């Protein structure tokens, strides 16, 4: 290429570059950015970042309150408080005791520990022995008590007899509509031991022979006969002094339920005279021959008056007898009086009276011997009652004999 062409081309490039050139000014540095404060933020001095977090927290709390407010009408109403048992006026029957009387008869004591009377006609008594139902009774059949008041107790006698050792449970069953403070305490369990079936030998009485010598009378109160050949040991005390101790071989069978009596005499004679306290005890050689030992002692006081009454004469005697203590339903003690004299064909008159007044309680006549039993008025212990006895001879002949008094 010629020089002229090259120069032309270079000039062209230069000219094109000048015509299209743009001026670009350099970028100035960015101004420093300071934190932006709102009026309340500025005066509080809290940065925006912390304030934003605080605002967000407040918004969340407001939303929670709004939600609670929206569902408040759906919240379940509180349940009414349960009425305490103490404020209810209801009965509460319990079985407070179980025991045996006469060694076999079952008794149950019921107590109302509630705050309202318990109607006896609304309940029944169920009796279990070793977990097995034995008997059921209506309470009204065991007692005529209408209402059992709060804190009141009643003892019921049942017709049930227990033989041997067993677990006894008594429950009080009440009607469904009969409300109580607590129905879980209506029963009681107890181990009780009744007398087994067997002979029960008792000293039934004392007897004086014609020579005023002591004889002992036995009987069998048990449910089983006592076989012949059983040996008993017998001790005799006279005025608290032991005067005889011997073994006796039963020579005949003693029938159950006091079917017969058995009389024995000591091997050495025991004479009674004047005022004498006689005590006799009896013990079997084998325990099975007598199931009840506590009734094997008998104690009696004898008062013996000798008399000699002339033709159509009269003799009077007086003595004191201690009053026995009150024993509830048990029969009262009795005083025994006997007049003996020689001559069975000769009649005598016998009269006696008490200390409360001078009147005669009994006046009888007859042949020898004349025997009388009379109940002793029970009262305070250590108190004595005064008795008067008279014997009258209505015939022309002289009479000799004895007045025999016997009492507990």
C-alpha cells in the first residue's frame, strides 16, 4: 500500500475516535449513612434493631390476647365444689364389737357414728363363719329399737351359737335408698372361740345327811354324756381351810342336759355344825371330760341351829344374810331353809319373815323335813338382810331337831 493510503486510513481512525468520545467522570465516594431515628426512638435512645424486636414481641402478645378473647366463650365453667361429708346429715352404722356370752351365744354391738338417726327397720344382719354365710336376720327381729340415734350403741343378741374356734364376720346390710356417710365400715371380723360339744360337769348342790355330814351332788349340763369310769380330783375347804383332797372314780354315766344327778361322799366324813363356810372344787383328769371349768366351784354358807321345843312351845331364830350383787338377767340367789326333827309322824309349824317389815312371808305346817327356798333381794354388796324364823310345836310331846340354813 502507498504511503498516502496509510496516512489516510490513520487519519480516518483518529477522526472517528474524536467524534464518538464520551466523558465519564469518576464516581464520587458514598456519603456515610447515619442511623435513622423516629422522634420517639430518638428520644428513647434505643437502636432501630432492638426496637423492631420489641415491637414484634408486643404484636405477638396482642395476638395471643386476641386469641384468648376470641375463645373465652368456649372455656368450660368450673365444676361446683364437692360438699364435704361433714356437712351432710346422714347416719353411719358400724359393727363396733363381737363377743360370746355363755361361751357360745353370739352378740353384736352396733354404733351409729353419723349425724342423723339410723332406722333399724331398714337394715339386716348377715353372719359369716370362716367366709361362709351362715345366717341372716332382720334388725327389727333382733330388737324393738326403732331409731339408733347419733353416737348411740345397741347390743343385739343373736340366736346363733358358736362351737370351737372360727373367724366370725358380721355385716349390716342396708337398703339401696338408705344413704350413709360411709358404707365401707358396716362390717367387722373377729376370731372367736366357743365351747366345743362335750360334757360340762357342774357341782349342782350340797346335801347334809341325817348326821349332818357333807355330800356333793353333780350333774352334766353339756351336750354329750359323760362316760362311766372318768376320774375327778375333788378338794373340800371348810372356813377357808382345806380339809379333804381326793380322787373320785365316777361309777355311773352322767347324762347330757342334766338328765340325771350323781351324789358322792368324801372318803373321810366332813361334819358341818354351827356357822360354816364350805367350798368344793372339782377338776377332770382329762380336759376333754369337762369342757367348762369355771363352773366347777360351789361355795355355800351353812347356819345350823339345834332346837328342843316342849309341848305347844315355840322357838325363834334370827340371822343375817349378805345381799348378792345385781347381775342383770341372771336369776337371783336363793336362801334354803330346812327343818328336821325326830318323829316323822309329828307335825310342826314353820314361819319366817324378812327384815323390811314384821309381817310373816311364809307360814307352813307339815311332817319332817320341811324345806323352803326363797329369793334373796339383790342390792348393794356388803349389805346384810335380817331374817327371822320360828318353829312351833302344836302337840303335847317334846320335839328335838335342827334348823338348817344354806345360802351363797
